[in-house]
């Protein structure tokens, strides 16, 4: 069973040692397996070629042959009617979301209730942070134990292929994990902006969760309850994709589905980069001005017994322009076993997945890095 490979090997913990190592098959979770190289530093050194570690095997390169027609885009849904008397009726909006969740796993939302000024301020504060010299950011350097802080890799396998991006990861909820000292203090407004942005996205996520529940014929708060009610987890990963000398050989983020519940992405409004897999083609998402991109994560696929599907996506990079995006993750409370909801299973439609906490589940991506949809697929119950 693949799961056991990632379980924390408690026997290796030596109670007499102050610093306890968590061991996995892929290496220690206390430190990175080799010195971290900041992609920003590589980009600023004006390389003409790409270091081998960032060159993807031919089958994973962002070739143009498998791209969908340029006009194709993920659905854009106007949410105004959910918040006011104006706009489309609730039924129409809910039907559109239902269709998008079943057919795409991804959709954009406009008139979502978050002020455009706040969205722009969030993105620009982070852009300023990433423009600081690399050594000024090293005080926030992260480790694979919690991933909190300034990072440049996902996964702890020595010698693994790397993605062309740096990032910053922080917790917004639960409150006991939210630690302003682990947030950047520059630019001066960044903490205040992140805090307000986080609160607004928690509200928006709650609204979308109610629609997802209702669309499956469940009570509107069913998904939220399954996530732990008020005690959910929320975190932010801000991605920085510097200019890349050979973008056709690299990826900003390798193909993966998101391990958590639901993701709300604020993309770069100037530079395309996100690609979503639809059937066997990669579709480049064209962000609508001041829209958020919403996608289903593995935990909602599991809860819905695969009626809603998390979808593989990746990020391409660019030789002329850098890119900044903010991924907000809305997750179940990390110690609740997540499994298909009772109301959605029957003798004809048995549960596809055994129970597993999000703490256990996210060890897959934290140890192995992005691996397509192999994590959720390896989690299917044996028949």
C-alpha cells in the first residue's frame, strides 16, 4: 500500500533527542535534501542556458502541439445574483457552477464581492516583496516540516527535477497557526493587506461551498460541516515566476491537482501562465479582469465520491516577463478523516476512497512534489 510509505515512521524518533527527525522514504522532513537555489538568483545571473535540474523530460515540456485552440477558455461565471437582487437568478448561477465543477473542475468568477482595489493591493504588495534582494528574504527561508515561509521547491527527493519558481507560504486559519512573525514585514502594508484579503477569501469560499453542497442535493452547510465547520484551514501560497531563458524546456509548476479542498487563485493580470488539462489538451487560462479562478481540490473530489473532480494543471513560464499569482487554499480541519459523504454512497455507488486526514494526505505532495493526479488515484479503495 503506497500510503504506508508516507506514514511518519515513529519508531525512528528518539525520545532523548531534542530535535526529532521525521523520516519518509524520500528523505528527512526537517531539512531540504540539498542546498536551496533561489530561481530569482538564477534569473538575475543572465544565464543563456537552463541548469539541467530545471529541464523537463520531453514528454512534460510545454510543447505547442498539444495546446487547445486559443479561443478556448474555462467558464466565466457572474456571481452577482448570489449577493444581491441584481444579476442572474440563483438557479442559473448554480447550474453554471454545477456544470463547471462536473465538466471542468475550474471556473472564473466575477462580481464575487471582493473589492478590485484589495485584489490589486494584494498582488502588488507581494510583487514588491519578491523584488527585494534575495538575501533580504532569506530570514523567511522555509523547511519541509511546515513549508511556512520563503521557498523554492516542493518535495524532498534528492536530485528531483525542479520547477522555475520561488514562493511564499503562510497560514491564515486556524488562528493558532496564524503567526504574523512568519509573514513578511516589507512592504510596510503587506501584513494588513494579507490579513484583510484572507478574511474576504474565507467568506467567498464559504459561499461557494454552500453552492457546491446544494448542487449535490445536500443541505447547504454539509460540505462546510465535513470540513470541520468553523475550524477549517486556510493558507496562502504566493508564486513568483521569474523570467526564464528557455521557457520551452521548463515549467513554473509541474502538473498536479491541488491536495486540499478548494483553491481560489488571483492570477497575474498581465501575463498568462496557468494551463488546465481538459481531456488530452492543455488550455491556457485567459484571466478576466478582476476575476478569481476557482478550482476543486482532491478533498472535495473525495467528499463528493468523485462527482466533482480535481483537475490537473500546470504553469508555463516566459522569457520576457515575470509573473506573480496568489493561490488561496481552503482546506478541511487537518485531523478530521475525510471520506465520501454518506448521503452520496449506496450499494450501487460504493465509496471510492477510504478515510484519511488532510494531515496524512498532504504528505504525498510534501514529500514527492507535484505528480499529476497520482496522489488521489493511488488513494482509491481496493475493490
